[in-house]
C-alpha cells in the first residue's frame, strides 16, 4: 500500500512536468519572434538588413568531369563555394619541361687491382717459405715489422710490388727531411698507395763519404706505424741511395 502522504508529495513535485510525446522526443517551445520597436513620431525607421547576395559561380566550377547529369546536384558548402569563386580565372601552371636527372653514380673502383694487391699480401703473409727464400738475403738495409712473414720482404725485394710514388730528400737538413718524409707517408696512406720509394742519397758529397741522412731515414721508417717493411732499391731505382717502402692498407 502506498502511503497517502508520499503519494501527495510526489504528485506535488511532478505537477509541472509534462509527459513525453509518443515519438519519444522532447518538444521545445519555439522562440518568440523579435518585434522591433516602432520609431517615434517624426523618426525614420532603420533600414532593413540586406541579404548577402550569392556570388555566381563560373560555369566550369558547377560540375566536374566525373559528375553525372542524371544524378541530383549536391549543394556546396559556403567555404567551398567561396574558394571556387576566388579561383575564378586561375589557370594551372604549365609543366616545367625539365629533365629529371638521377643520382650521380659512384666513382669506379679498380676491383681487379685491389684483388691483386689482396692476393699478393695474403700470399706474402700465409705462404710457405722455401729453401731459396731462406738462403736469399744480404747485407743491404732492410726492415720487417714483427709478426709478418719473411715472404713480405722477399716479394718487396723481387719487385713484385709496383712503385706508385716517390719522394727525394736530397739537399734537406735533418728537420726538413723528417717533416717531408712524414708528410709524404701520410699523403700516400690517405690516397691508398702501398709501395713507394724514398730517395735519401748515397752521401758521396758529404764529409768522409758517409750519408747521415741515410741512417736517419732508416730509423724514422722503422718507427712509423704505417710502414710494414722496406729494403734497398735495385740499381736502376737508385741502389744504395734509395729505399723501397711497403705501407699498410688504410682500411
């Protein structure tokens, strides 16, 4: 049983509420029309606001090539209509008529030359040492970095490596010769040159016929990390006045 007091309180709370219509939608009251006040006697009424005139669109904007005349036309949004009206008379840019070049190909690499050098170095480091190689030698100056096979020095003596560059230290004092030799070796290492010739002279014009520069150059080369080996040049290449130097690969 419902309490009569509770029922009366509920009915009083919902007295001003209307039930929803059958369509299950809220019916909003229409706003009242604004009525402008009448002007006083002798005053002119304010001018009525002008309606914005719709800008006429060009004929070529009204339809697209893909549009079908049988389909109903869809009204344009105001922003789209304004943009099309602003673009009236605008023509597309002509094609640039320029050649599109591809990326520049990398410079050619002497693959066969590099392969020959790698093969020669591998054979020098890992090849067997024969009896003739053990007996071959002499009193001429030579140097071989510790840990390398004797075949490296043998191939250098036999001229298997092609001389790619040279430097002449004639007429230089000690400091000038050392600086020029260091610069020359650094340049050759940067350019990838492996076998070079260093001309230091025989010392025939020096006192007591002794070449101090020859002794200094041997010590300087032995201290350079990029020098793998050196030996005395053959007579056509300078003999006692030059050294053939083998440099390491920069890579």
